[in-house]
């Protein structure tokens, strides 16, 4: 355990052996935080991710520097498709523990896999579009977009929640039940999906087959049969008359019964074909309109993803600037002041939103230009002056003067390095500046001798 005040390793007593701080309460806080972390670890192992998130947030409330809890929380958010939340927690964890921290590996893996980052950002974009379409009665398009999101990001739980809700709204209870089951396989304790599961439970039943009872035959009105009266005519004449009557009956049956039925059937068939044709045209028009809308959405997504990637990993991205602040803090600790001078102007304060990093940036800003930093930089100038490397000495002195034009030591050694090279005319203005501006400086008498 590390002391909260001085950062030294703590012993078994009630006070820090290095700074004397009372650590009794601090030990209890750390133990409680670790207890919540251990509980979250067990919950995550059984995929109760919602409960694990709640436990980890409690752990961080007690000890915000609990990097194990913060790293695990980032992994859970990553598992749920919340990449932004995951990145924030890993960056904060790296700030608290710069060395031997798995968060550094997580960040490098994500930043190195642009396709993964682009895929996750695209999933978020599609989800937002689907949410907007669902709110404006575009349920069908929202369902298509959410299916696409789940296809590319199978663990994005928000997409499962919204798609299940839309299925329930549309009465597709069977599809909703299957989707809820898949979502709960990712997070067994998800409160939203559990609520939807209760909503659909018992409503999905087996459909009973209806007994179809229909009369397959109908009485047909028969035609009256005219029986010719017997006469004394010859048998041939009777046969001819009978045949003529039969032909007449057949023709009458065809024109008055069969032909109208055929005509009606043909007209019905033509009407059905026309209706089917127009339905196909309307369906194609709808599909073309949908594809056009999707194409516009894809183009917007490409531009949005490009901006999102730039926002996180670009030259002025938040993750890039968080790394620069961490590097600046390490440079201060390692007394690498010249490197700090080159790095500091590249830090973009506008994208630094996390409170911890805002405080770190303010500390770095206050340190740049401080007497401690200038003295550290001047040590390098004095070393080069002693080694007869006068031009390099002046370069370092100039860096100090760029930060603080009234830094007397840098002005004096600018003059002294010119004098050592025999360039008295270049040295004289600097000696005069010491005499005129800094009469109480330790370099006043030395400069005055050279100007008199």
C-alpha cells in the first residue's frame, strides 16, 4: 500500500514511516474499495456486468486511484461497446499509475487498430440514427439499422435494448424474446432487458390450427330439357332434329354459361396480374428510396467517423493530448526540461475535459517558466560553458530568455559566452542590461567591471 500523502510504501503501523501521516482511516477506505473490486470481479466472471459496473463505481467512490478497479471498469465498458467510456477510464488509470499498468497496453491496442475503432464509432453513429428514426415513426428503417449495428458490433447492448423494444412495439414478440435472450447472454443482470423479458413472458403462445370446414360443392341450376313430341316423321328427320336441338343447347350453354365464366376468370386474372405488377413497382420504388436514404446515411457516417477518429486519436484528439500531459509530468519528474519546452506548446487545452487532467495541465502550466525549471535548464548551459561549447550555451540561455526575458543568470552567461569567444561587441549589450536592470543581482559587479 502506498501513502496517500508522500507516495512511500506503508508499513503495518498506524502512521507513515516517512511523513508521519495517520493512515488508519485511509487503510479502511482502501480495504472497502478493494472489497467492492473483488465483488465486481466475481460478478463479471458470471457475466452480471450491470452489477459489476455498479460495484466498480462504488469502489472508485472510495478510492479514485484504485487502478485495478478502473481498468476492469474500462474492460466492461469495452465489452458492452461503450468505447468512449473505456478510453476515459484507461487514460485516467495511466495517469495515476504511469508504469506497469495494463491500461497502457489497452490504449495502444485500440489506437493501433483503426478498423476496430472505426467499426465501433460507426456502430454508435448507426445506433443514434436508429434512435432518431424510431422517435419519428421510422420504425422499419430503425430496425434495419439496429440489425446492422448488432451484425458489426455483437456486444453493443444498447442496440439490443432498442431493437427488442421496437419488436415488442410491432408485436414481434418471438423475435423480441430471442433478442432479449442473446442480450442477457452478454449481461445477465441488465435491468432493461430483464424488464422487457417480463413484458413478453407468457405472451408468446403456440398458435392453434383452425379447422377449415367449407362446402366444396354447390347446387347448380339445371337447364330445362325439351323433349320433342313423337310424330310420324321418318327416323332420319327425328335424328336430325334431335341433333340440332342438342347443338343449340350446347351453343346456348357455351354463350350463356361457360363463356361468361371464362371471361370473368380472365378478367380476374388480368386484374390480379395488374395489382401484382403495381405492388412490385411500389415495392421497388420503396426499396430504391430506402437504399438512397441508407447511402446518404452511410456518407454521413463516414464523415462522422472521420471526425470521431480525429477527435480521439488525431493530432488534437483528447487521447493524444492526455498522453502529452502524462509525458510532460514524467519529464518534470525526470528533470527533462528542454524536452518539456518542446512538448508543452503542442498540448491543446481545449480538448482536455477530465477533471484530473485539467488539474495536471494546470500544474504543468505553472511549472513551465518557474524558477525551478529555469535553474534546471541553466544547469545544462553551465555544463556547456565549462566544456567550451559556447554556442550551445547561448542556445540554452536563449530558451530561458524566451520563457523569462528578465532572467539575469541567462543574460549574464549570454554575455560571458560571447566574451569567451572574443566577441566583445556582442557581449557588451548583455553586460549593460545587467547593470541597468538588475542592480541587486549577484552578477551586477561582474558586469559593471566589463562596462567601465
